[in-house]
C-alpha cells in the first residue's frame, strides 16, 4: 500500500481521494499519536486550524475540527490564513497541534491536510507513519465535558501580521522599512489575499494589489507564483519598483524587477544571505539550498564568502538541515524561503517584506540581481528506465564523469531518480544554453540505453 503522507502532508482530489471521512480519521489518529507520545499530558489539549480559500476547504476544515473535538481537543479555527501564519499561531498560542487545509500551488479541485507539532514545526516521518498506522482503530471516545470545543478565532490573523512586520523592521532597522517602494503583489486569489497586502502597507510600501478576490474557485487559476505573466505586465504598467507573487497558501514567494524580469528563489535567498552576512546575522555564514539550486548561486555565494549546504529537493529537507545545525536561512528555487529566526516554514509574506526592504535600502532589484548570475539549465526526463541503477551503472558513471570534466567549474551535472515512477531526471548547467542542451541530450541517451527496462 502506498504511503498516505507525501512530502507535504496528505494531498489529493478533494471529495474523491481526500474525503471528509478521511479528514476525520486523520485528525483522530493524530490526536491519539500525540497522546501516546505524552505531548498532551497534564493539560487540556488545543489545536489551531486554518485553510486556504478553495471551496473544499470549508467541509474539510470542518471535518478536521470535528475529528479533533471528538477526540477531546479544543480547536481554535482561524479561518483563511497562509500556512506559515498557522504555523506561527500554533507556536504563539502554545497549541499542541496545528492543521492547515490547503493544496498550496495545486489547482482548485485538489486539497490537502498538513499537520504541525508544538512550536509550529512540521511532523517528522516517524510521526506521520504512526498517524497512518492508527487510522480506523477502535478507541474509547470521551463524553460530556471531555469532548473538545470549537471556537472561531479569525482575529488571531492580526498577531501574524504584527509578527512579520516586526521581523522586517528588525531586519532593516527602520519603522518603515519599505518606504518609497511601489510594489505590485499577486495574491493568487489565495490565503494571503488579506494579510499579504496589509503587511506590506504597514511596512511602508505603496501597494498595488492584483488577484486578491478569492471566491473558492479561482485560487491559482492562471495567477500567482506559478503564472507570473500577469504580475510582470502589472509591474511594467504601474511603473512599480518590483512585484511579488504568492502561491495559494503563501508559503512561497517569487518576484519580478521593474523591467518585468523574473527573480527566482535562488536569487531572493542569495540577496538575503548577502545582507545577513553583512549584518553579522547569518549563522556560520551558511545558506542551505537544495541540489537543484543554480550553479550561479554557488558562484555568487563563494564570492561573498558564504558557504552553501546542499540537501535533497523539498523544503522539508532544507528545514531538517537548518534545525539540525542551527542555520538561519535556506530555501528553494521555487520560492520557499525559510528564515528560521522568524518562521518554522517557508513564508511568502515575510520573504516579500525582506526583499522589499532590500530594494528600499539598496536600490533597484534589477541591479542587485546582477551579482547573482543564473547559468542556463536544461532538464530532460528519461522515462521507461530502471531508476534504481542510476548510480551503479559503470558506463553511465563514466559518461557523467566525462561531461563533468568537459564542463569543469563552469557547469554541473545532476542525475535524479524519480521517487515514484520509472524515470530519471537529467539536469545540466553550463555557461551557454547550447552546451547545457548538448550534454543533457547526450547523457539522456546513455540513460535510455543503459537503464532501459527489459
């Protein structure tokens, strides 16, 4: 049986894969696992629940609340809020559990359920496996005054806004750290449609808001961080200094400069890393990034005296490396930027504030990004192959070594087996697009030949 939990909670087609019944069962199982681990001992347990605006979130969040309350957990229902806001409120209210009902950047018909432990941290694999193992078990149900209460707590959103605005004020050393910046924000008709623009305005920016009218259906529909063309056009049309775009649950942020050029997560975290190093706040002068971060970021960080620690692809692996070693900044190309002094997960609103503060103090984003070159990157997916042999086939290893010798320090080769399909991803970076394509195609041919399924 396939594992129910993926890299970011339980996700699927709402009311087909992810049903109200499953939401109740997951919530009850989570309550039992926390009790079994002793985390609910000695006090009446409490959970924080939030969601993004998609229509299925209404019944799924109600099902989650019902499951938790039936297991004796009091529920603070904070309504529509970004994932990082729910994580923050889980910590600030000293709740025992946080739950977000969201499918992030996925299309509207999907939805998901993600749990946070005390302190707003993502659950580790062992806890998720324990929850999955307890689904559908017989249990002794509380009755009377022992059942949980469900309370609307939408007013807690202001605490999150206060938190991120205070964080950027501390980062910039100014009460109005975004003063003088005209900024377009694309909210993806998602969870940050209210709190995102509010935080940016309170930090001093002149804000033009687009795609912030969620109706339950339009989330991520051709807008937001996965569809940047509307933002690029709006920035140029409004003569803005920059633009930022969130995804549906606002745990990621991408940007564009005043020309409409895209600024990806690599460049965003590179600029923040340089600023933090200058301020003496970048722990061990180290940035945590995944193996998919562009080689140009590595070159720029080396020039700035910053070390990069690489992890597997996925923000959970970035978070694990940061927590284990005390690092304070990490992220992905996709715009998951984690500032661990202020957040326990990627936070798009906080990232937008930090980037806006850099523009306010350091000049045009376009000029600042020139210090972080992006090398041409080509990704080729080779299907129908035995992914388990990608690192053991001798002929393939020699082909990879040959490509690396030719590219030298000016390029990079990465072969990644899919975790679920008979597929290998071949990624090549080089100083020119032609070189990157040539090496990627050659290696893809070797993968197809050597690892073909018989």
